[in-house]
């Protein structure tokens, strides 16, 4: 039983280390506009639509 617990802990540690090493450090910045019918538009950072939307949001927030 102890060997099984050690194996599970070792596997969990390996998965965590792999996700930490390979995973993205910070989330990608994007803006999503969702509509009532379930459709959505996703704008990635750097696109003209994202920059316009971010500028409008900043002015609305007073920043």
C-alpha cells in the first residue's frame, strides 16, 4: 500500500513539474464579446479590434 501511495505522489509531482515547466506562465490577453444567441467574437492582443476595444474600455474606466 505504501508503494502505491508513493507512486501516486511521485506521479502527481511529475505532472505538476511538467505543467509548470511547459505551461504558459501568464494567460494570453484577449477580449471576448458574447451575444445572447451563444455566438462570440474573440479578439487577440495586437489586433486592431482589440486595441480599439481596449481604448474604449480605458476611457470608460477613466484610466
